[in-house]
C-alpha cells in the first residue's frame, strides 16, 4: 500500500486523512508456475464497491452512460477481482466493513459476473500494510500458542463461509504487505519461527478447504530488496509455505523498469511466480499512470509473472479522499489510467 513515487507515504495514512474529511480459474486454481501470455491476469481490487453502492454512488462508462461496474471493468480486459477481508471491522464505509460475510456476498457477485476472485486476508480489524501490522483486537493479548489456535479457527470458519457461498477463490492471500511480519509483535519478522508458524497455519487450512487454490504471501516495495530478502530468508529458513509471491508497486516513469527487474529477480531467486497485486497512480496524472500500467503488464508478462491488479480504481470523491483511483468524480467516468490494461 505504498506509492513508490512518494517514499514513506502509505495508503493507510492517505485513507485516514480521507476518513477525517469525508471465470475459468475462479472455479479451479491458477497454476503455481509461469503462465502463458494468454492467461495473464488483469485485475482490480474493488472492495469499496458495495459500500459505495449503499451510499448512492454509481459508475458511468467511458461514453458517459451509467453501467454496471463489472461490465465496465471487463471492457478493459479485467478478468479478476481482489477482495480484502478483516476480522471484526467497524461500520465505517471507507475504512470498515469487509467482514467475511460481506466479502462472501461480494465474491458470489464476482463469480456470477464471470470474474476470478483473489481473497486477501489482512489479519486485523482494519488496514494492515507495510508499516502497520496490528492483530485483531480479539487476538491482541494472546500468546503465540493461543494466536496459533485463533488463526486456525479463523481461517477454517472464514473459508467455509466462502465455500458455502459457492465460491472457490482463484487465489488466497495470507497477509497484506507483510514485510515486517503479521500480528505484531507475536508474528514479527524478528520472531521468524512464530511468524512462519502463523502463516503456515493459514496456508495449511487454506489447502484443507480449497486444495487446488494457490496461496500467496504479499510483500510491498520491491524497490527495497533488502526488505524483501529479510522477510523471504526468514520465512524460507523456517519452512514457510507459499505458492505465489504477491507484490505491491505504485511506481511510474523511470522507476518502473528497475522494479520490473527486481520482480524478475524475486521470482527467479525464490522459485515461485510473482503477481503484482497492487498498482495505482495519481488520479490527476492519468496518462502517466496509464503508461506505467502498460509497462508493468508487458514487463511482468515478459518473465512469466502471473498478472497485475489495480487497487480500488472505482473510488471517487466524496466517498474517499484517496487520490490514486481511476475514476473522475465529476463525470463518474473512468480515467485514461485503465487504458493501460488495453493492448498491454
């Protein structure tokens, strides 16, 4: 959740400010190996969609006609939707909701629209990101053994909610930008055996319920390879299990090429395919963002990476003050940024 062009500024910070002011693989699995260009995944996280709808927001297509959001996104070649889920979220429209029950209903809508689902766990009650990894409040005073049991129980119950909704995720993401670990301090990267134990519990339960669905870990800032190595070496060194490596990058311009190079290195070094699960750019710089997206799509394809997801492109003011979406708040039309998925 980091804008690579603005070091140190997290999406969590941006969202806090905003709150103050305001189908084939879906039914099976994506292979845990390099994928042909024909199956490269173009996706978007649109977890805000249900709450935007509940608050009267809607979307126009490029021609200015009101249209179903799924239909608009599919017109750009988007084939997958990423959905986050929190343990005990608040009722805040932009910074809450996304309980597993709500997420399951949204996942069923995605399935019905013929879209794959990437199910992403934060293991918190609200945003966790590269700089913040707080456990759910209900787990905050647990020791490691207790938290391990809570993790297994939560994964079992939540994934069965998804299964009961008739959805088989294309991917399950265990953690969100977990460079520093999860559920800190218990699962901090500085306590690698405990961090790995918690994540392996999540992995194992995921495989018990959805045996063919790949499970991914998620790291931010691939421009900072030391951080990537610290996590990966600790995780691998303690027997960490993973099928894919998800990466966040919001780079643009001259920053994109070296980051693609780092993504290639991460894939080759750690032996699992990568997927860019977060991307975005300033809504006022749509053409720059379009060009960066196009560059990421073609670059990641070139070394056998699995796909690229845009983070919350559908958001617009005043629902959110987050300014890295891909929708114009005045016309309610998509900006040129999403054109980066076309011919990419």
